C-alpha cells in the first residue's frame, strides 16, 4: 500500500537555526513527489515537484532533495514567516492518485 | 499564475440544509479537480476526483449521494453537501490540475459548520 510518513510532527526553531524535514514514502511507482506549505485556515501552496532520485530544487531559503525512499526539505536560516505546516505528497504511476503525509508543523521564533 | 478560487470560505447552517461549494480555476484550464476534507492537525483526505464532463470518482467510504460533485466546465467544479448534519462539519478544500506533469493547485478551503 502506498504510504507517506513525515517527521517530525512538529519542529521548533530559533530564527537562523537551519534544519531539515523528512518525508519517507513507499509507492508502487513514483510519478512525482510534491512539497506544499499550508498556513492555518488556508489551502496548501505549491512549493516543489521532484521526479527522480538525485533531483534537487531550491526556492529562497528552502531546498528539496529526493532519494528512492525519502525526501528532505532543508530550511536554511529560517525566519518567523517560514512558520507553517509543510506537507509532502506522492503521486503514483498507476492511478495517478496523490497521497499526502500528515505534515510537519514548523514554528520559527524570532 | 495557477490561481484557484474557492467560495464560500465559511458557512454556518442548520442541520438538514444542503450546502454548495464552488471551486474555480481562474487562469488555467483544469482538466481534473479534486475535493479533500481536512480535520484539525490532520492531513488531506481525498474525497473524490472529477474530470470535466465526466462523473466523479469517489474514494472508498465517501457517500456519493451525500457529496454531489459536478464538473461542468474546465474552470468550475462544485461540491454539494446534501442534508448536512453536524458530523459533516469540517474544512473542505478543492484543488485543480492542468493535467500532465502539472501539480495540483489548491483553493483556500471552506470551513463548514453544521449546527
């Protein structure tokens, strides 16, 4: 069964303290892995799509990487405005169904 | 680009009422739209997938007569919660994709509260 597990559930950082969020997945065939940011009371905002192991993408303080079993979202020198829930999702090659992880709630304190 | 508008953002109504939620892709054609339900501090649970002009495909456990989905055009999908009851109270979010390798783009959700 296709599955996505994110860790940690919550992460508290000081401003400027770099860290990484993990997304472990099992899928019959990976079509794409997605990272989204979700603010309270809002819908998820698309960040990145990764398609194959070894691929990396960057946007401002965020960098996403992908292996055959997991993806990391690295946050460099975070700011309080980076506080949000970060969701990871995978789409399989079979039914093109997207499965979301439970998310990591990130809190960045000034 | 890739803006999805969802309306209304908040609904409070009495038990037994039917509620319609609209999802529009404003600047692209959405070949596929998705409807999700999200409980507090939990992830998105896919309810159904709809393609323009076709019947929606519902996930296991989702009552199709309870949650009516219409995808009448490439820019509009609607979710109607029929005869809503308090247990239907939740955060409903739609998303739209232009197909191919395009990611899903999400609306800002609808907070539904049934009294």
